[in-house]
């Protein structure tokens, strides 16, 4: 059993890089359970992520030290940080970009009790849409965790749904996300506001505005999306 004191120590190691633990749970077992460090079935998972843009200055300092341009640099940085923490505490580090894909969104919903917003991003009661999951730690022992509290789904209280009304090409709707429409607009001559300031629908959400990513961070993510 991984005690709560160890979980707090892991959280402190991550916080030195602007990352936070985003909850966790013990697997029920059975088919589909991912493997741990030794290859045996994992018994528990701790999700690692961010609230707002807290990791950004840490990432930039790392990026400035690189001798050559790096593809998927934020993913590389995240893997390095989370991998080092995993090695220290005897866990297997996994990433949302690993293939085959692991069910990170389902894990997050189970760990934190969140539900998707109309944009597909999970809505957090404090951070709104301004948060992310950067990886996870898989352990071959169970974890002693606090009981998860029920959280309000803020989208249920939002009558106006400005997140579905701000995109100039209506890439998001109640029917879902039209990827090619969004991509063509962001790359096109009229996509400047999206490229420099981020997704207009996401920015229209009234929740979690204290955690909204700065324009520099949003432009970085949009550039990665538009590649």
C-alpha cells in the first residue's frame, strides 16, 4: 500500500516543476488494466497535470538549454520530468501521447469526477477549461487516497453557452467538433486572432478565468495544432 505521506512527497517533487497531482484511484483489475514498471498489472494510478500555466516558466528554462530545436518539445519536457519522478518512486510513467493511446480522459473523470464541456475539454470547478493532464504514474501497489468529493458540473449551470457561439467558422457545436474546418481557419488568412490568442470558443468560457493561459502559451499550443 502506497501511503498518503508518499503521495504528498510525490506531489512536492512535481510542484518543483509547476506540475500537480490530479487525483488517482485503484484499478478494479481485470482485462484492460495497464502494466506497471515490472510488466505486471498496475494496481493504481496517479494523474499528473497542471492548473493554469504554472509549468510554463519551468518549460521555457529547459527549452533555452537545448542545443537544437525539438519536435513536440512540451511533451518531451513533460516526459522527462514525470519520468524522473516515476523512477525515484518506483512507478511506470505514461503519457497521453503514448501509442496505443491510454484512456486518460476516462481516468481523469474517475479520479476527479469531472465531465466534458461542450468543447470536449473536461470542465473543472476551479480551473474551468484551463488545465491539462501531462502524464500519469502507474504503481503495482494500491494507494491510500482520500475519498473523492462530488463536484458541480459548471456547464449545467451555464445557460448562454458562449463557448458554442464565438468561433467564426462554428467549428464546435452541439454535434461535436469539426477538426478540418477549425484547422483550415487557423491556418488561413482570417485565422490570426486564433493563432495569436488561442481558441475563441475556449476563451469565451466564463469559468476559471484566473487560470486562463497567457496569450503566449495559447499561441504556442495553436502553432502546434496548426502544424
